[in-house]
C-alpha cells in the first residue's frame, strides 16, 4: 500500500520531484526557525529576501545570482550547484552590500557576512557534537605590551583539563585567515568538536589550542593593509589571501561597505606580540608543557603565511608547523632551497632533525601550487606532509579536514 | 599664544564647532576601522550607508530616521540625541530590513542586529577590561534529555578558578531576554568584566555564572511563540517582552525578515530542562558548592519572568532571585498577596526566611510598574530590593547596572 502510493506520486509528478519545495532543507546556519536559504540534495541553494520596493536584488556567493521579484514583494533565486562546505555570502539590495537577515553572521573579509553550509554527502560528523566528553572553548583577554592594547583570544582546553588537575598539556597556536578574527576556528571551524572527537577516539593527544587574532600593529605603526607586501620578509612569501578563485570569493571584499573593512596587520609585529605577550600569558594561565617539542603552530591562508614566517625563523620554539591553504610557498615562482622562504630549507638534514612535522594542506579545487611546493620540498630532501581535501575550495571545509588530519600528527 | 589661537578658531567657526565632523567618534561596536556610525558628545549618532541605487533608506533605532542621499551615492542621517547605553538597530533599504554592514552584529529579536553604544558620561569602566585578574567565559555544550537536542550555554568562571584547584563556588544562573540567546550576557552584557572588577575590588564573592538559552521545547511540543501567554502559569505574569516603549523598540521585530524569526519557548519546559539537564551538567562539570544557599537565578525581561516562574515555584532550590526589567509583576493589575505570582507571597514570614535576596531592577525610562510592584511587596511584608538605573531604557546598560548592584548581594 505504502509502496503503491509512492509510485503513484512519482508518476503524477514526474521530473518535478527533484525540485519539490519540501526537498529543500533549511541551511543549518539560519537563525532559529528561518526556512530560507535552503539547500537541495544536488547542492543548489534557494534564497529568499523581502525587499518589496527594491529594483535589483542579488546574492553574491562566489559569483552573483540575480534574484527575481514575486508578486508578494519577495525576491527569490535558486543557484547552480555549489561546492560542499561553508560559504560566506552577501546580498546586494539596490547597490547596498549587506548580510542576509535570515542567517547567523560570521566575521570574514572584515565584516559580519552571512553563511551557508552545503552538506557533505554521507553521515560525516567528525566536526559535529557527538556523545563524547567535551572540552571547552574559553574567551581569554590579555593586555599586549607590544600593541599597547587589550586583546582577545579563544582557548580550547581538552575534556579532561578540568578534572585532571595536575596534568600539563602541549599547545597548538592556530590562526584564522585574511579578514577573519579569533572567532573563526571555533565558529566556522568547529575546532572543539573536531578535537573532542579525535581525542575520544584516541586519534589525537589531548592538547590546548590557542586561537588568536592576526591583526596586530604597534602604536604609531602605520596600519599595513593587505597590499603591504613589503612586510613579508621572505622571498616567495606572497600573501596567501585574498585568493583569486574558489568560493571564498563569495566574500563581499574589503571596501565593499561604508566602513573601513581593512585589516591592519604586520607579520613581524604579530611575531613580536606572540613571543612577548601571547605565549607568556598562555604559559602563565594554563597548565602547559614547556619547550619546542610541545609547541605547534598552524594557520589557514594568511594564517599559514604567518605560521611559516614566525615558525621558520624561530625553530628553537616550534617543532610542528602547519599551513592550511597558505604557507611561504605554493603560489608560483622557482623553488630554490637556498633562498625560498628566507633560506629556511638550505640545510635539509638540520631542518628535518628539528621539525617533526611540516604540514601542507590544500583543497583540490584551489589549484596545484601547494602540491608543486610540497614536491619541490621533497625533491630538496625536506620531509613534509602533503594533504589534499577532495572537492573543496579555499574555505572552511578544507580547513576542518586539514585540522582533522594534522592534529593526530602532533606531539608524538 | 595657545589661548589666542583657540579664541581665533572659535570666533571664525562660531556655532559650527559643535557639529564638526571630527567630533563624531566611531561607535565602539563598529567592525575594525569603520568610522561610521559615529556618536557626537551630545549623543546624536551619524549613520552612513552605501546604497547608490536605492530609492529610500532609513535607520531604525527606537524610531525611524530617514536618510538622505548624497551625490556620491552615500546615504547619511544624524539622529536626535539617543538614550545612553547599548542599542540594537537595523537599516531599511527599499523595504528590506537588514543589519548595517559597518558594525558587529548582536543576536536580538531572533536575528543578528547591528549595535551601537552611546557612551555614559564620565569615565565609567566597571564593565570594561581593567588591569585586574580575569575570569573566563567558556562555551559549554550538553545534551538535553528533555528537549532531545544538544544545547549550548556559556559559563563564567572567576579568576582564581584555574589556580585554586580545590575551591568550590556558588552559582548564578543568568538569563537573557526575548529574542536573544546565550551569547547576550557575555557580548552585550560584559558579564566577565563586571564580575572581574567586582571580585578584584572584593565587592562580590567569586562565583560561577551560567548563561543558558531560554528557548526550549520538548519534541513534538508545539512551538509556543511569544503570543502564547497561556503558558504563563501565574496570574499577573504577563510576558515582560517585547516592550511597548524604550529604545529596545529599535529591534526590527519578529517577522520583519524573510525567515521565521520567532522564538520557541515554554516556561515550564525550560524549568524541567534546567532541573533535569542543565543544573546536573553544571554540578557534574564544575566545582560547585551544593544547596539552595549557593544557588541564585536572575534574568532580564523575559528572563526575569522565567526566573520568577522557575524560582518562586522551587524555593527549595534557590535562595536568591533577581528580575532585571522583568518578573512576575510590575505590569499593572491589582496586587493581591494571596494570588499574585501564583500566591508565592501569601506567607511573608516563611518567604522572607527562605529568600535571602529578592531583587527588582528597572531603568528609569521604563515606567513606574516595577517600583509599584516593589512597594506593594514591601507593603505586604515581603523583603525586596528595588534598584532603579537612572536615565536608561529597556536595554543592556540597565541590565549591566542591575548585575553590578545584584551580584555583590549574593552568597553572603
């Protein structure tokens, strides 16, 4: 009986079934009870915007999708299939670039974008809450003498941190990308669930993860906007963001709004701040194992560039380095072990002895540069791990997968 | 010399000085580097929006302010003087209600509004970071058997929690208002700095503060939207939000956008969830002092109503109750100690013996209802504390001040 009803329904509907409205599932990042935007099983997304008096409304998600106005004053559009993963997006309403009021907002490109998550096929839940012991992500304020300002970072402590009162832990310093901030890894990245699940499965060692904000300038130091490539110390160390391609292009971009939306950073100031203020605060406040073999650093995109800039120049302080879609290489140019990345790879034997893991991750949609860089390093005798995330772009699903692969390799 | 230059400048400028553009200071809640919106010393705010092709743009902050379009396609408006404190606000661009991309966003009225802070006169810094020991606000996930869902709360632990490894602490359960969520108290409310400063000054005892989300329904339970007054168990217990007046009217309101934007709550389900899931999780996870004399509950607006509903019916579990611009009374009707608030005040002697602090706070701009309720309670012999915040409305500056007055009274 049930089956015959289903057959009847399928016959009477025909091809329309694939576009039935009830198949479109609300985006998991919507505000409570909002049904739109929604995502079809083939990864198309439908957006709806109330703008009764507007002349032109579009969604910008990687590219623009013009919306059409219905008789009820509601604008709608269904996109072409989108790449799986987390995407920032924005609306354009008669020339104003704004967030969609139907979703929670996420700090990227220097402002609070909307977000949509295109689910991975299958029951992928390594970055979801499971019934395992949970660690904590805590807000940590501290005063920086280098920047002469209060700063904020977030700190993940593993599930047993509160109960295992005498245990000390190794530390991973984990950075966001251009235009993002210290909220990115625990909000878009789900660092806590990834680590809780890895630790529960005994795939990763319990560790503390410190997520700071890349933006740091000294008082009076001119705010170096992204264009300030002169600050990058090593040859070949071109900024890793903003990228030319990938769905991260969905960001509205700096200068698109009425505010400044620029990011103020200086790679060497961040390094100074990290050693003078951040690391001492962490080691004073948390129960931390000492020494370079208990200290790792990683970051995504511009945070990967920062990691390699800070780490390769301070190998007495770090034994593990990770670049997720960003490092000091991988963006073209000729590899020369004597000069690339400031000559950090000139002595492979010494390098390999010091650096326990050098990790290079990338989404397969991002292009071949990182693979070529990894191959050149291998050719030059530098041990490194290359990780490629299948079918993902320059965005957070790539970086969740990078962390999921990278974290188990640490502190062994 | 300096003086004569000043006189000359004042003469040549005349009245224009009071409106000089450089006097308008960027809103502290703007995204990094955004200069607008800005606030004049007389509490007028100037807004700027890029919307070159729009026909009509307005700011809604308590009331609407139509913007005017300049030749550069930028819309501007300067408001009349605003009440001091934190205000949600939104833009209307050709009929679309959206957040201003120039500010960080804040969850209120069920979506991510923009925010602006009109500074208090003087060097008020009790809710700012000072150079004192800092506690932590941590994200805490837990599974609720009552709602059959994962939930999130934030937990403040005092500065010495990490180092004083054997100490146990009393707990304050602190709730947000209608349309807000568990992020409100640590984001809009600055609960961490308020408590850090009070504890450093030895004005409040070190305590744990748990900030949960009011929205809770059982599986299959129909989502009770705000209109569902039938859920309020006690006579006179009208919902405390949304208010008719005050700057909180700045919120765009439920239904203004394309999404649902409704809030799903049920006062008795929250109470069940709190006793079955939340409190046991807290007492299992944190070092908590047992018993009613170490447990307080407070909330703002609808959170105050929840506090009185939960607390007055469970005095064996709480010795301290606080309603900040919200309780089971204060919104008119005749006070009758036998029936008001479900008859909780019928036996003053017994009540006073059990309840160590019954706190009623309100902003002076909100109206006289809470004062009348407090007076009626006093008349009936019920000990209570009435706190009035001068010059503030139904919004977060009132509630920061309420917490600052309430917290020192706890656990004595």
